C-alpha cells in the first residue's frame, strides 16, 4: 500500500505494498501457524444459494450499471490526478489468475493490536461482521496482542505533530508474518495507534504485504467514536471502507478507474469520504466470482447490516441494488 508521497503531509494508502501495485499474484506457499487464539468467529453465509456463473454475472453487471456513477475528471490532489493507473475490468481480473479466499485458505483473521476503548472494540467487532458479509467468508477476531510487542526501535513521536506512532512494516514483518495461520485468506491487524511506514512519510492509514497475506490498518485518524452517535457511525464507516478496500487488494483486485467505487484509490481523507463503500458492477462481479457468492443474497446481508447500524444511505443503495436484480 505504500506509494511515493509528499514529506509534508500524510496520504491515504490504498494499494498493495511496493512493486505489487497493480498486479495480480498467483497462489502463495504454506505459512506457519503462530500462537493465535481465536476469541470470536463471525460467519455469515448465503444459505441455499449457488455460485453464480460468469455469463450470469455479466448480465447482472449490466442491470446494475445504471445505478452507478462514472468517474469524472479527477480534482487537484486526487489519487488519479497524480497516479496513472490502467484499472481492471471483470474480464481482466478473470484472466490474471487472482488470489481467491477458497479452499484451505478461506478465513479472514482480525488481529487487535494495542489498547482499545470499549467503543473502539465495538468498531472492530462490527467491522469484522461487515467484512464477513462483504466477502462471504468466516472472520475470526483473535486474542488482543499488547502494543508492548512493538519495541522502541519501531516507534517514534512525530517531529512536528507530536503523535506517537508505530512502524507499520515492523507490524507486518515481525508481528503478523510469524503468527500467520495456515488457513488464513488474510490476516489483518487493527490498531488504535497511528502508523508510519518509514523515512520520508508522515503517516499511513494502513499498509499490506500482498504476497504474505498480511496487513495492518489504523483507526487512529477515523474520528472519535465516543463523541456522538454520528461520530460513531462515521468512524465505523471509515474503518469498514479501509478494511474492505485493502482486503480486496489481497484478493488481487486493482484500483477501480471506471466508477465511483470502494476500490478507487484515495489520496486524502476528503477523497476517501466521498467514495462509496459499495462496489461498482465490475468490482462486485470480482468479489462474487472469487467467493462464489450470489449478488442478491450479498446485497440483502449488507443492507440489513447498514440498516441496523443507522447507515441509511448505504442501506438504501444496497436495497436498491437488490431490487434491480429481482
């Protein structure tokens, strides 16, 4: 997820690490299971549904296109104003031998790292629930790891802002990789601590190492969920966007350059906030094909979750999408 950035301001990190940007990666070797204890397992499945064929997914895509907004010319400072990306259609995704959460490696693990408030813990739990519905895969929340496992050499206080930060690359390489479960489709750390990826950077919202199936996302800059009900919903929505976007990268999905979509790259908070959490027709088809998920059932689960959490706009769009297919 790391890209060149101005040294004077942080950037939204929305892509796989380093040279993996814009690539589809074939299957990976067996990983080592560390001392991981799953405390919560969230399983949401499409009971009774059958995998949707590629021809049927293409018909579904055409029915959904009128509901989605095409990307216009990027605004100054936006992601596509400074990053020229080719995009990725559903057809291109199918041809690139994508990594998919199937077979033995089908569980998404969420690893809390650090001290969470009660409300922040709720954000993590709800985000895990949403991810399970989004990708139609079991999500396990593991026993919390203390921040003390990150040594002083992998910490700093930001020289201008005074924010206490931990080194994201240390979390990937020294915390997550040794503990990677061998049945993990993805192993993702959530932390309330601010992150920075190394020299020349102010901060990152998250970072992933695609080949190793590990990532770390921070909720530090997602707002104060205890301030008000509205602030809670905003923090939750921001956290879910980052978690699902970056997990999409782990399943070989490139940035969307066609529609307003959750898989669009974002260069800053304002750009990220104006992107929807819903996937465009092309990216929706990728997820449904990769996870053998019926789109109607998926929309129903996501709409129900959003309604329950007071995310009215998001719930309405998922309901509208479901009705368009019925």
